[in-house]
C-alpha cells in the first residue's frame, strides 16, 4: 500500500490578519479555545510543552510570540483532526516531530491530504481553462522554458583519502597518460577510479547542466571538444580525469514540451491555495471562542520569564488572541 508522508508544521505557514473572535468569559477555566469542532485545553498545551526538546522548551518559556505560535499550531492541528474524524479520513504518516497529540497530528495530516486530493480533482476538472492559462504564461515568458546547455562526460575519480594528495595527483596523471597513449578510457576507469557508482560503467555519466556540476570546478569542460581529455581537476576529496563525450547546446522548449511542467506548477499553486483557505477558515470561524484571560496568563508567564522581565515586552492585554494567525 502506498504511504503518504506529510511534513506537518502549521505554526508559521500563513500570515493572516487578526480575525474577529467571540471572546468567552464563561468558558471553563481549563479550556483555552473552543470552536464547533474541538476544545483546546491547558492539558493539551502542557502536553505539547513536554514533547518539546529541553532547549526549545526553555526558549519558549521566555517568548510570548512562541507561546502564541504554539497555541495557534495546536488550534489548527486539533481542528483538522476533528474534521478528519468527521470525514472518515485515515491517519497519514507524519515526518518529523511537532506539537500536539501524535494521533491528532496524523489525522490532521490525513485531512490535509484529503484537501489536496479534492483540490487536485477540481483542478483537473477545469483542465482546459488551466491549459489556456498555461499557454498565456508560455507566450509572455518563453525564455523561462528551455532545455539548458548540457554535457555528457566520462570521469575517473582518484580519492585523496588514505592515499594523500601527492600520491592521488600522481595516480591521476598516470591514468591520464595511459589514455593519451591509446588506452581505452572505460578500461582505465575500471582499473583506476575510486567512484564505485561509475567505475563499473567505465566512468560514464548522464547529461549534466552547469548547475549539476559540483561547485563549478568542472565548468571548464563546457569549453572542451568532444573526445578531449582534461588535466587532473582537483575537487573536494579527490582528483578527476574527465573526457567530454557530447556537448548539447541549450534550446527553447516548445509549448507542448513545456506544458507538463507549467501545469504541474499551476496545480501545486492551486492546491496550496486551497490549504491556505482552510487554515484561514479556522482562524476566521465566527464560532471561535477564546478564554482570553487564560491565554493572557500563559503569555504573561512567558513575559515574566524573559531576561529583564515584563518591561521587555508589551503587557498581557496587548498580546494577540490565541486564534490570531502567527506572524
């Protein structure tokens, strides 16, 4: 079965204006936030704190903004998890760690995948409209869509480790002289190269663009002629003997060649917009209730833990409510 992995970090994804919130003076003392889907309690907050690594926990204890970010993240995670249960969504595997109950995080990740799937279907149902838009994008910026200049190389790598720089350079020169004397490059590569990935292929590499070549040291190969053998080129960890096998100049992509790439970018943008709408809806929910006194107390506790005390930051009454979007 195919598994989906979602890196689920919600606390700093969006920057939204502070919504209109129904402040609830009569919420139970242990409830920080309530909406139609869930309640976020002191116990949830303290549990999330205990999951944090000790250094980050200490930093958060003295940062009102990080307290705010944690509350926002818990609000979104618990709401999405509750919606996932309503929709019958299965949990998704979550890469990395994050605040909140692990089961809620997995359900929230599954709900985001459900949103993605629905967005993908909606996008594909309007494929014709988006293809017309793709053609417009291609027409106004054709230079953006092209196959870059590339070279196909064969390479012999002589490692410096366990050999020393002088010995590695001498061995690279020896390999080069054998080739220049008429030796077959592939045969010499199999004998001399320390690169286990290419050695058995006679040193053959696929087409590489300038951006593919590490650190730019191999940039001069673009000026070589097909069949030419380079001098030893020093790179991190070793020396390289390179033969230029083929040079492919850059060329523009036709619209048909560029279409899949443009449509993929448009689809990804649309899916991200749908995710953002859902997060915004959580923050703007008119039924969102905030126990502002309890939230202020958490922020005030962080303020008094900061070096210099409360005077380093605005008073608790100026802190944004728990439902406000993270900045």
